[in-house]
DNA sequence: CTAAAAATGAAAATGAGTATCAAAAGCAGG
DNA sequence: CCTGCTTTTGATACTCATTTTCATTTTTAG
């Protein structure tokens, strides 16, 4: 017998008139259970595997909601598909993207973040988010 | 009377079977005369203004060639249009992107570049290129 | 000059993402 | 647990950037 998990807090309630629905809960569950850089299509398939009735359009819509709600962040790689990654409080990682095998290595660097803050300050710019992607070949592909 | 500039070196000759054509020369001229972040559509219009017979498909194709040839770099913003910027030898700049007015401020930071090299080295990663984009509000939009 | 290879343009095709809209589901108050 | 109102959903049609196709033209090697 399958136990329906009851979400202890409603992520959507916080915002204006957002409602909590089975689909959104499903999508959020699957998204949170996923590790890094899911494309909408991937997520859609995973969600569909879990619960039949969820349309693609809803997955697209819901991911945008996640971004607005600060739960997810959009990643643009060069394959024409938007991907999403978790936004875990206070954490931010950047990416080494291997153009050989498409693998992604994450890293964090506090100094770079600080330098960004300085640069922004120097231009009177208020940072909302940032993205640092380094392209090249990983150790296995560089032969 | 208009003087046909003769390109002193053939950028395309270097690679495999690439040929030098009027269209490619036109596109390259216009691209080089353009400053930062041209979308394909923009470039197409500029090229068409200069010389009638150049199709969109060719502009798309040629820009990809420029990237392969190391003359241009793709920039992905969040408006669904791929943009291209020059790759000038040794120079690299990153971007402060204002989400308010879509303006772009460029900056360079040697320290960040060095830190990237260190990080890459630590992961046995060979850097080909990188992209750092900081999103937020510029001084005029942050009111 | 000539044949083979590569490039081009126009138009059709693709594909990610979005809009539409009728039907279904959440929600507040009784 | 009805009722009425609003939001959400799914299916599908649509948009729009980019790619492919293919017949024709241009380059280039010889």
C-alpha cells in the first residue's frame, strides 16, 4: 500500500494566489530527488513514470514557478535545452563543462564570488545571480 | 567608386576544405565591424544592407564556422536568441547583464581568470573557454 | 577550361517553449 | 460537504529560432 506523503509546508502558499496541487507536488518531489541539471523533458519523463496524469506544459509552467519561488535556477548550456538545478540556501556552485563527454563538474570558489561583488560594486550594479561556466575537456577526454 | 578590399589572409583556408566566398567575407567584415553581442538576426539585417544576396541560413552557418575557427564565441542570454561576440586574441571579458534594461557592461578580471585556471588544474580539466555572467540591476535600474 | 567538391538560397522541417481554452480541481464561506 | 469563484491543468495549436534539404551556383585543384 502506497503512503501518500503529506507535504509539511506548502511552498506555493507563500506567494500570491498560488495553489498547491497534486501535479506541483509531484513535480517538486521528483525535482528535489533529482541531482543537478535536469532538462524539462527529463523531468517530464520522470514525473510521468511516477504519476500518470501530468502534462508537459505543466512541467514547463511549474519549473518557471520554481525559479520565481527561488527553488530552482535556469542553466543554459549549448544544446538548446534549458536545464534547471536546485537552489540550496546559501550554496552556489559553478560548472566545468566537458565538451567531450558533456559531463559537468561542480565547484565553488568563495574568492571568485567576492571578486564579483567588488566588480559589481564598482559599477553600481546590484547582483541578483550569476553563472560561471568553464568549457573544455575533462581529464578523461583530454587524451 | 567602391574599392573591393582584398582580404590579406584567408581565415578559412586554414581549416580542412573550407572555401573563401563573397558571402563569408561580407559576413566577416560586418561581424568584425560590429561591437559586442550581435544576434544572428541583427547580423543578417546588417549584411543584407551591405550586399543583397546573402541568405539567413548562410549567416547561421557562417557564424558557427567563426566559432569553430575561434573568431567568435556564442553567448546565451535568456531571451532565446543566440548572440555572438568577437574573440580577440588574448582578450576576454565577462558580463554584467542588467535584467532591467538588458544593457551589458563588460569587465575583465585577471584574478578571476587565474583562479579558474587553478580550479581547472585541480580537476585535471583543460580549459577551452569560459563564460561568466552576472545578472542583476544596473545603477540606473536599481531605484 | 573542366570536373569534383563545397557553398548557397529558398523553402520546408524541426523542436523547444508558449498560448489558448474548455474542463477539472482547489479553496473559502456557509 | 455544497456553492460559487478562481486557479490550474492537459491537449493541442502555435510561435519562432535554428537546421535541414536539395537543386543550383560558385570555388578550386589540376
